[in-house]
C-alpha cells in the first residue's frame, strides 16, 4: 500500500522526465518503507497460518444481513454525495469563496461523507462471507465509481475520483475481491479518459468564473513527482498552524451540525499561502510529502509505522477480520494511507468517518445477534424433530421384541 503508488506512478515519471530531485523522492519513499517494514517485521509472530484461512475469513463475515446492510449503506452514500454536490458541498466554487454552503442538506450529507468507504468495506465483507456473488458486488462497486465520475462534472474537481479509484484498487487487491487484470484494465481506461476529464473539469471551472491556467496541460497535471519533490527545497519541519489534540477531538468527534461556527481546517490552503499563493487555492506535496514538510523526516518513519501497526492489528490480531474491522481498514486506506490525501486533515477525516459508522456497526451487531438466535432456534427445532423421528422408528422394534417374548 505504501510502495505501490510511487513505484507505479511517481518514480517512473520522475525517471522519464529526468527530475533532478529523484534522489530525494527515493529517500522519502525509503523513510516511509522503513516505518512500515519495521512494524511488519516485528509483527511476524502474529502472522496466522494460511491453513484454513479462507474458512476463518468466511466465518468472520458470515453475517445474515450483511449484504442487505451493504446495499443500504451504498444507496445512502450515493444519495448523500449527489445531494451534497447539488447544494455546493465539496465544489471548487465553495473552495475558492472560502465559505460553506448554507443549506442544512450540506451538513446532513457531510455526516455520511465517509460512507462510500464504508460501503466498499461491507460489500467486500458480503463477498468474503459468501452472501453475495462477485458480479453483484462488482456492480455496486462500479456504481460507486461512476458516481465519483459524475461528481467531477458537478464539483469541477477530479482529485476525489482519482483518490477513490486508488482506494478501491487497494481495498480490492488486499481483500482479493478484485482481480489484478480488472485493475489493469481500469488503469488503462482511466489513462485514456484523463485528457477528456481534465478538459471537462477546466470548462466547468471557467463557466463558473474560476480562472484556469492555459499553460497547464493534462500531462502537466500528472507530474506528481514535481508536486512531491517541491518539498525538497524547504527547511523542514516548517512552522505552520496545525490542528492540536483538542482540534482532533472537536473536529473528529463532534459533527458540524452541532458545532456550526467552528472554522474550516485546510492544511492545503495554509501551505499555499506559505508558498506565496492566495487563500482561495490549496497546495499539497501529497500525503508523504506533507508529513515530511510539516513534521520532518523522522516523522515519516513514525507516521507510517503507526498506521502499519493499525493495519497489522486489523488484519492479523484476534482471528480473521470481520465487517467492522474491514470498515476501519478501509477508512485508513481511503484517508491517511492514501497517497493523494492531505495530511493532517486526512487523520481527522479518519476519526470522523469512524464515528459516523457507529450506527451501522450497532446495526450489524444487533442484526447478527438476532440472526444467530434465529439460526440456533432452527437448529434446535431440527434436532428435536430428528430426535422425535428416531424415537418413532424405534418404538415398533421394542413392541415386536415384547411380542416374541
């Protein structure tokens, strides 16, 4: 998860275009790998035997209502994303204006903004538990991806689409639900469609009064190596306003609906202003570069080590992962561990999404208990019927023996 995006997208482009800071990029990726590899190595005693692993995974996700709940969460996520875009949440126009939409629908849709990742987790759990076929799960995952493509038109922002597809590929590959050849086909389709997506995004921005640089082409926008290596030219760590522990609790645990007057947190805007830009735009060195820029090189090791530890606990500790642990894993993959996310905002989003999923977790727990109780009653009734049938068959034999005596 840490290495793949840089090996596939960023480092090859840096080599092709002869980026002078390629050594810095390699060292930065090496620091992230140092943290994750150290944790993975230390956690090797937790590695479970592969023998019977598929059976344990199936049992952990054998929830009687999991597929129905997954479909419900998916529909709610789609409706919330579309509603939020209609009222202006997450659009480039509200980002430029620096204001939040006044509609209460914006606050309501924001409560479930992380449910697209939750839907992916529950759909994967449905497939692993044997409650849905690969075709059905794939259809719902495709619907989620198509909605993200539609949101590009509605919000004039393409980054969320690329981030969601990257997250979906990571979650599908780790769980084994999405095959590698499908990921390769999706990557080719996205590469071919990118110039058109870029042009559509720019046209919508211009129609809305947002200035667009004519000098930046679709190919230039893919020079993520330049975006990341720009952090090499600064003395780190840079002293910028960052959320503290109280902010993590306030923004992570309390919905904006209950705290409407709090200011927005946008580290991208802070970085852009530090670099000499305006407050109406944002800049990021990508997730890995932001950690280095804001907290220094050793923070990269610690950051990826801590998140690797969480992934180890979710996947290896306490048996096979069930739907709730898969959901937390997906929140991590879609947030702090996503290569295109903005640190430290993504960590706050991870907390927010975990809290917003609590009602679904409770529903899973309650329906699982009821389902198991119903199955136990059915099994007990079947055993009673089988026992009665055996007694009924044995009675004539006893009568016959008595008659012979």
